[in-house]
């Protein structure tokens, strides 16, 4: 990475935003909006207060998950191995690893965010029924044990981490919002959000290509590491294609309306890119991850709009 390609000084980015990776909030907002869209289609009305509380709780859960992930990646030595990839002045790198935050502070921030998410779920349960908290609980547990012991799902090399992301950032928030707004459980929001979950898992695998070597050397066997770069590339394309096939299938059996096919306009963004040499090109991999992020969010927002029409 040349000097002209490096972002500006890390002091320009708030510490909290760096730690919780605030820029990834759209990944959780999109499936929440999808659930609201399905609820709107069924009832024709929405409670703005319940919607905003559920959205707040979901956002806190994502930020808590990002925080606890950084804490345990630091404890397990993953970020120390990854630190060599980035120049010292790189602004987006992990605050704990760079000495800007302690592990103890990281635990505290994560605990506060988890508490806010759980309290939101408890309040909503008092309004609409305790099933709401029951729906949220798997997402809470999966997000925590993604890197936390004893499960450490993303360290197993058999796709458990990616599966937990699929569930936590697809069916769980979509069904949760749907239930909060309709007070009924349905299989439709679960099925409708599986494609979003698949694309979010693809985003994770694409992101992990940046850290392929340090993950492998530090013992973090994410699915990308287990499959190898070429295998991960094929998996991203296959899972991404499956997301579109599932939408087409759900439209064909009338689970989703015909207008849901507007999500096909996001299809050109489904590209994994060529296999890179052993020395990673951070600029190329970064742009690839940004495109995967845009693909996931755009697909879900288009699907949401198509259902709401």
C-alpha cells in the first residue's frame, strides 16, 4: 500500500466507532427492515415506537458482537498476527491491538451493548409477548460464542461461524421484527431472510480473505481458511447464486410477491474476484470486501422494497 493509498490519521476516526465497526450497521438494519416490510404487507400498519425499539436493540447486538469479537481475537493472538498487515498509521485497525484501548475496556463496552440489546428485548416482550425475547436469544448467543470460549464457532474450520452469521444476520432479526409488529410467528420471514443471511456469510468469507495468512498462522480456522482462497472464492459465488435462486423459488410458489424479483438488479455485484498471490494486496481485497458489503445491503433493500410495494 502506497502512502497515497493510506487513509488519514487514526485520530480522525472516533475510537468507539473503530472498535465496534459502526460502518457495518447496515448489515443488521437491512434484515430488520425486511421484517418490517413483511409485517406491513400482512397488516397494512406499523407501530413506529415498537419498530424503533426493535431496531435499536438489533443495532446494539451487532455492535456488541463486533466488540466481543475484537476482544477475543486479541486474547487468542489473532489480531497480533494480523497487525503486521497494516502500517502503523492505518486508521481503521483494531484499537486494542494498537494500544488505544484495554481488553478490560473492550469487555465493558461489549457488556453494555449486550445489556442494551437484552433490555430492549425484555421491554418489547412485555408489550408483545415473551416469544420476542425467545426469538432474539439465539442471535444473542450465536453472536457471543462466534469467537468466545468454550464454543469459538469461527475457529472450528467447518463453517459454524459462517452459519451463526447466516442465522444471526438473516432469519433472527427479520423474524424478530415481524413478530414485534404483528404479534404472530411465521415461517415466511425466516425463509425470506435466508438469502440475506447467505450473502452476509459471503461478506464474511470475502472479508476473511484479507486475513487469510494471519488467521491460518494463529489457529483461527474460519471457513475461508479451511477451504483455501480458491475454494472460498467458489463458495462465495455458489452461496451468492443460491440466494437469488431461493428468491426466484419463493416467488414461483407465491411465498413472496412477483415484485420481490426487483432484487435481481443487485446481481451484477456478485463477483468474488480472481485468486490473489500469497502476498495479499490490501487495496484489492478491501475494495472486494466493500463490494460484497454493498451487494448484501443493496440486495436486501431491493427485496424489502419489492415486498412492500
